[in-house]
């Protein structure tokens, strides 16, 4: 295929996805003409349109598509979309059509790529690495899997020497990257519709790790077998890079950071959970290796605001607390609820959870049941199907999952009824959690709790 720079038009099929939108913003910032399709108009697609990107929400071949010429147009699609008339049109008319991961891989070939992989933690870690790069004034661009509260975006261009990317294991997308530095945070079973079982997903991460040149750096959470030379990191146990002496004070965590040769005391971190201290530890290790000084990194860690829908917390004058989180795997839900119970052990916790994918609900039903049973009361929303069809998963429903949950106070709800049900409940803390469209409850809930 031609060099990316030779294309003038970029059409994104599924532009509203978090990874797709970051790429769209990259080409838009590069002065290219960016267009796209998505099934649903969301806050993210509205923001893209406000930035000058032309988006349609109907699967029709309109004059904008017909006016594109294959010689100077690249079509980019997400593997989450299986069949679509627009995509068929481009394929039938011999346009260059590439997966999102392939295009991101081509971009990383021309930069020193810092790639963050893992079934959990990669969004927080990659966003923090990007934030630290900015605060250290390094020339970089970033492609993130969440909206940075510091940048208010999932993309930032601050130069072209480095690229910071979230390395997505879904569909083995991360094998398209050209990482110079890389992180593996975790290799828990997930995406079993792609990998089949845990052994194959672990093999996928080993293949990703093998992409890092031997003379560059690979950082791996201590305890993960990756099959090649690497640096380890950990919390509360010795590793090549580790943090310890964790103390909590007024919703802040203090910790000491150890490199192979020195100890830097008293980092201050506002993002709750030991798992997030792990993410901070490896981000500091990377920036240390890139030459950033620790005075700069201390300030940057302290002013990191996190990622939207990653433990987004509001404390109200009426005493209520509202937390919204993207967690959609039992391990992630355990981490979020563990943080809540650590900070607020005696408060009554109401959870509204939306399962994401029939296959994930089926594959991890027992894990979901165990983690959700730690709430005081549960509203379980209908399963968000995303790319899947319910008829292919007979019997896999939220009612089926609810029977496995040991709580006394539990019920299933449609998303359309959930807000009214929440308003009827007695709680100290409300947690809305899930990766589908449960985020549409966020603004109404915030407005309502402010007034009660």
C-alpha cells in the first residue's frame, strides 16, 4: 500500500469507537479530510463533529461517499463491525481498506513507540504515560482507550518522536504494532470468543512481547511469564522497579518508588486502589528510562486527574457519593469495589451493572456473580450486545446471571427504567459500572443527586 501521507481523505467505518476516534483525530490534526460512519450518535461523535469531522449515522451510500476517489482515500474499519453496506461499497469499488490496528501499526513504525498491553490496566497506564510525557515536555503523540481528564481527549499531539499507544489484545490487534518500549500489565482470560482459552491469550501476549527489540525495554508485572528478557515491576514486593510504604490520608495515597539503584520517597497519588499504584509504578519506570527527572515526575503524578469512567467520583454536600466506572470483567469489578470498601467500609453500596457481551457474561458468569455479591444492593441491567446477536447465545440473559448472585436485594432492569429504580433506593454510595451505554445514566444521576 501507499504511504499514509499520500492519502488526502480518510473514511472511518465505526468512527465512534474509542480507538477509532483517536485515529480520526490524528488525521484531522494532520490537515487531512476525515469522514465517517457510526451506528449511534454519542457525546464522542458530537465532539468529533465539533472538531470538523463529517459523520453520518445511516448505512447509506450518499454523495459524500460517491464523491471519494480510491486513489487518494484510505478506508479504516473496526473489526467489531462485521457487515455493512458502506463497507461493502468500498470493498467492491477497490478502495484501500485497512483495519484500525494496521493503520495504528503503520504510524508506530515511524516513531519510537511506547505500547501498553494487558487485559486490565492498559488505559490508565497509557494515559498516565502520556500525561507524564507531556509534563516532562517530551515530543509525543498518544492514542488512548479512554478520555483523559487532563487532556479532555483520547488523542494529543505534542510532537512526533514518541507515540504512546494502548495495545489492544482484541482480535490480536496489538500484533500489528512496532513497539520500542512495551508494558504487559496482566494476562487474565478475556476475549475468549477470539482466543478460546487462557493459554492462547497468554501466547498472544508472548507474541506481542517478542515484537520489542532486544536492545529496548519491556516491562512486565512481576509473576507473569513472558518468555523473554524483561524488567519486572510490582507493589509491596521487590522487583526491578517497585513501590512500597503505601499510606492513605484523606483520599490520597502516598508511596515510595524504587529503581534498581535508588529510592524516591513520598509520591502523592489520588487514583484509588493498589492496582493503580502498580500502573503508576510502571509509568514511572518508563519515564525514568526516557530520562525524565523525578522532581518533574512527582509533580506530574500528583496532578494526574485520571480517565473518564475510570473511578470517576463525586462527593455531594448531602453526604451521597457517586462513582462511575468502565469495569466489565470480574477482576476489574473486584478492583473497583475493593477500593470503595477500603475507603468507605461502613457505607451502604448500591451497584447498577450492565454486562457487556453475551459471550463474556457466559464465560465469566461465576466471577461476575462473586464480585457483584459484594454489593449491598444490585440493579442488574440487560446485557449490552455490542457486536453480538442474542440468538447465538440462547439462555444467556441477565435473569440467568441474577440467579447466581447471592444478594437478597437484587433485580434486573432495562436501561430505560434504571434511573427511576435508582431514585427509589436507599444508599450511601452509588456505583454505575459497565462498558456499554450505561454511561447515558451519568448526567441524569449527577443532576439528581445534587438536588436531593
